[in-house]
């Protein structure tokens, strides 16, 4: 059997970033200032800092106003809420994202709910969650979709003409990935199973999947023999593990070397889903700018089916 085709998330993300850069130019021309993104991070966690720097740098490269707020780990909840309140009222800022996870003195739910829903480009606010839940099959959400599952949906659209009727299994039920991913797949007319730590016979549940999304945050948790022959496997995990000779290595939530022997197509780690998350953050920010300024929405917001109108 041939090995799985690799799904090039880097290439797809470059295309989307190109589209957002074009949208940014139009937004600047039409309203006099570009899309603005504010990224907030607390603490010194090296990997999170690097990740946030990438988001800020890519936003600037796409022609956005890009502002990064590096706050100390000891920042109080009220200080953080005061900054969010100020950014909510800053006209040049269209999108606000606070990098998770937050230190224990700050309640994550309070922070997420403090961001104005129309600037919540992470799509984590309950209003945006509700809008995704309320979208009918074939309709795009009227709010903001969380970036990682939206990136997964875009990659699936590139792989398959139409997702309707496919068996989709999502492993992991986080608010950031698993839950919104299941809703997006449902809206694509897939038959969806949302599996989690209490799911019985997980391996055989996964073997049903034409589309398998792994988002559990555990290195190489999904084994190769859980993958149906020819399935599309999206690996959302980014786990740093100890490699040989004191080095460290990035691995996903899927045992790649095993899964590549059975899948039809699979995302690598790195270079699969990760770049799509950043690209979708920029896409959401351009979308927020258009909505806030009543401008025509960018084409990527319309998410048409490969077949034409949504079925
Ligand atoms: N931490 C891990 N992924 C994400 C994300 O997509 N957004 C935010 N804000 N924090 C994260």
C-alpha cells in the first residue's frame, strides 16, 4: 500500500495569509486604517511567547496594525480586565486575543467573557459559541469560529469536494478545538462522533472514521491501527517530548510513523494544522474589521462549497 499523502498546511496557510493581506489593503483603502489585532500574553513560557510572536509578526506582515502586550505572570485579573476594556473601546483595534493558558489568579472564563464579542477573533466568547451552535447545516456562523477548527475545516475542504455523509470522529472535547470542530463537521453534513476520555472502545470508534481529528494534547495517543485505511487524519497536537541526546522533539497527538501507513492523507507536525491556526486568526481579524466598518466581507468568509452553493 502506498503511504498517505501529506497535507501541506504551510502552503494552505500561505494562501490564506495572501488573501488576508489583500483584504487588509482593501480595508485600508476603504476606511482609512488597516485591520488591527491586539495579542495579550501573561508570563514567560517560552513556547507560548514564540507562538504569540509568530501571530504578531504575521499580522504585521499582512499589513495589519499589530500590537503585542507582554504582561508579567503576576498580573491581576482586574489589571487584565482593565486592558481588555480599553482595547474594546479602541477604534483601531478590531480583534483581541488573550493567549491561553492563564495563571491561576486569573479566571479564564471572566477574561473570555470580557472581550467584546465583535472583537473576539479567537471565537471563544459564549456569543460566538452560540452563533456557531445556531448555524444551520450549510450556513456559515454569523460570529467568529475558533481558529484551529476553522483551519481544519478549510484543509478538509481542500481535500474533499464535499464532506456530506462522511463518518467524522473528533477525539477531544475542548472548547478551543473539539466542541467547535464537531459543530463545523455537523454543519458540513458529516455524521459526527465526539470522543473523549470516558469513551469506551476508543480504538474501534476511531476505526469508523473517514475523517479523524485528534485534539487531546497527549503525544502519539492515537495509534496507527486506530486509523481506517484511506482515512483523512488531522493532527491538532503539538507536544514537545525529550528526543535523543538531550534534544527535544515536536510530536502530534497521532503516532505519525504508524498512521502514515494506513491513512489516505495526513497532516504532519509541525507544518500541518499549526500554520492554519495563525492564518485563521488573521482571517478572523480581517472579517471583524469588515463587520465593524460595514464593508463587503472577504471571499474566504463566505466559505462556498467546492460544488457551488452550500448543499
Ligand atoms: N492556546 C492554545 N491555542 C490557543 C488559541 O487558539 N487561542 C488562544 N487564545 N490561546 C491558545
